[in-house]
C-alpha cells in the first residue's frame, strides 16, 4: 500500500493500515496530537483503514479539519449525555461550527441554564470512560430500521431524504448510536476541556413550518488554558454586545413596530455623520463623484439586471399606477442608469460613481440581529466604469482605499477571492476572465489571499475583506466585484480612440459594507469607548458645586466654538458620582471645575483611561483636542 505524505515522500504499508498507525510511524508526538486525517482531499477518521493508493495528511487541532472533528465528537458526547439524563429525547442534528458545536433536541423537558451543569458532568463521565467511536456503513433499509426502532423520527426523515447511492454510516460509542457521515475522534477520551455555553431555539431544518427544537451550544479545546481564554473572550463579547451598549449609550433602538429597521438617536447620528463625512472626504480625494438614486424602481429594470430572477425572494414590492415596482435591494442598476444618461468617451474613463444608497432586503425574522442583520441599511456603494486595460489599476486603487479606511479604525484584515456560484449568470469563459483579472490585481499588489470557491455574486467574482476586531473576531465588510455581465445586459458603451463603440467593464465595491453594521462592529470593537473624533460627546464639564455652574458653561461655550462636542453635567450630585457617570458613558474627557479653575481660567482634566492628567488652560486643552479630532485620533 503506497501512502504519499505532504512533503512528497512515499511510504509503503501493509493493507488495512490506518492513518493513526502512519502517524505513530512518523513521530510519537504527531501520533499524540493527531485528531483526524485528510485522505485524497477528504477528512477521515484516524482509525479508518486507508485505501491502497492515497495522499495522506495528519490533522491536529491547528488544522480546521482537526478542530471540526474534535468538536463534532464533543457534540455526540453531548447528545449521549442528554439521552442518559432525559430519556425519550429525540435527536435532531449536531454539527461542529466555528469555535464550537451544538446539538438540537426534541424533548418534553424544557432545558434551563441549570441543566447545563448536570449535562456537562455526565459528558465528563462519558469522556472518562474513553469509549471508542465505531464507524459502520449500513444499507438504507438497515438504517431506517435502526432509527425507527429507537424512535428517532428526525433521523428517519434525514435518511429518506438522502440521494440514492450515497453511503450511509453510523457511529456508536457505548450505548449511543447516531446517524453521521463523520469523521470522529478514535475515542471519547481524546476530549479534554469541554464547556456548554448557551441555549437557544431552532426550527427543524431551518424552516418556520417545522417544529421548534431546543439547541444546546458548547465548545471544546485540547487544553484548559485555551478554553479559559476563549470563555474570557466570550464574556468580553457579551459585555461589548452592541445592542446592550447601543441602548446604554443612547445610540439607537429597535422596535416591534419596525422589526429589522433600526432607529438612530441623536448620539448615534453623530457617529453616523462622522463616518459619512470621512467617507466623502476620502472618496473625493480618490476621484469619485457622488450620486443619489431612487429607492423604488420598476420591475422591468430588475428583470433586465437579473435581480428579479436571482434575488427576488429577498426583495420587497409595490404597485404604482397598476405597474409593478420593487424597493431596491442593491444600488447597481441605478448607477448604470446614471452612466447611460449621457454618452461617454474613452477619455472619461474610469468613471467612479459613489453612493450612500439605502437598500431594503427581506430577511427572515429569526436571523435579525441588532445592527448586524437588518432589513434596511445604507451601503457605501461605488460603481466604477472603465476600460479593460484599467482593471488592474482600478482594483489596486480600491484595495489602497480599503486599507486606509481599516487602518484608521485599527483593524487588521485578510482577503478572500470568491469564485463562480451555482446560480451564476454568463458563460464560464467570462467568469474565468473576470476571476483571473482579480487574481492578477491581488498578486500585483503583493497581497496574500485565500480562495473561497463558489461564493461569488451571481453576476461576477469578488474580493472580500474580512476585518479582525479587538476580540479577534472576523467580519466580512469590504467587497470588490468585477462585472462583465451588467454592461452587456444594459448595452453600456463608450466611444474608443478608433471612433467605434466598445463595452466598458464595471466594478461594484463597498468599504464599510453596511454603515449600520459597521457601526455595530465599531461599538463592539471599541467597547463603546469611541476615539475622540467619533465620540458623540467629546468632553463633559463637571462643576464641583452649583456655584461653579456659571464658569462650567463658559468653558463649554469656548469648547463648542472651537468645534468640540461638549456639554455640562450641572446636576446636584457629588463630583465622584458625576465622574463615574461620565466613565460609564465612555466620555473621552472629563473636565472638573471648582474655585481654583474658575480663578485661573483652567480645567482639571481627567481622561477616560489615563485618569487625572493635571490642569490646563481652557484654550490649550481645546487646541489639543481639536488637533486630535482633525487627525481623527
């Protein structure tokens, strides 16, 4: 049996050898850390006999395939523990997910947070028992009989829905049997640090027409230290939840009268307006022209663009004078109409049209989440119309612009190239041309990237920017989509140097993505402690007693004249309470004023993080803060 290893070397083994045996042959340490194997590109159990000819890679927790295998096994242990403690519970599904796992249950018992401790304890008993996980392929008939006998109706439904010819496998650990494609760890004892984290409801197979099941979430790590660090990040994320901070800081609210349609309050509008002002300044410098297009456009336009066929389930509709119209889910058709409104020469290109465009998309109520997933949001859209020879340069220009934006907010990011999806418009040749152009631009920029197969937009491949926040979480925000198809569909052209009509190429791109979502990300990234230029209130003046109120208002007026967002807390509270209130509201500067300050024309400055920094003349303090604002610090 010939096994090819990642370094290209080939080793011979006896038939029936497993990946675990190969790992032991390579290195005792590798065998200890091995969790799964990639065999001819597919992730397998370590204990599954290898085929006669194969390429083999041993996977540890550092590999995604190893992590998913580890956590998938933890989900089976969770299910076994629940079956032990709550007999009669029916099983749904239990996959590994990013950072953890879950399992869905149909149980007469209503799970509570208190139950999680008991379930965890039972999981530890199962882990300590070190039960082997035994894989067995079975016929459809045998699988149906097995799970009917166990009263697992959801598993029976899954089996019936499997396409003919698909191998059906089960995994057994002790008294627990599950329908599963795998892979899994060799035994439950491989699991070390396991924690159940939360409860939720989930419709069976994601459909509101199906029963609501109970979902238990958890996570698992090989080392307790890694679990502790993850739980700390999780707790920090709860503290930074933008919905909680948004209400606490008076930035926005959500109401039953408009589910998925956020309401921005005055302080939230300050942040929004500052972001938009920065956006406009940077786009003017980069040669963009701003436009505004209507929110409602005719059905015929959406049919021409392809959205009616490919995106209709996410759109809202209305009738005007008995004619069908749609509320726009995207801005591109409007920008195309602006381009078509006049004739263009090759000298006009590239033409960069930018729009802060309000769009509406029909999201299911179950996926709405604060500002992160809404039904109405503003895209910082831009559409670039260009010559084919300008593609690489324009994409590089967008990459540079995105980099400037993310650097300002302190975000690191990585890039993915998303390729042709199943519902793509246009020929494979056009897609290959567009994908190659994006690839060339990334490589010319010297930018590393991963390939995300099949995740392009229906009209073109795209580059996605995934930014990393202060908690290490990633968010997909910026996008560059290259489009040869829309110019064809709308018969766009320009007059070339040869006097003939030619077809331009089009780029769709966003930097913030959704302004609403970006604000939600910023709230959590900063924990509500916005940099001075974004902070709704940049300085709060705190008079020690009522007799200092007059001077406090003079200070405030001087700051406002300088361009600083300042206010006075003149409530009849002790100064310590006023300081604590300002700290809770994350005010960057607290200015304490009493007899000494009033006599000298100064303020006692207290910074949000540094604490007391001493007294300063009001004019000197104002000049320093104005400089911070101007430099966007």
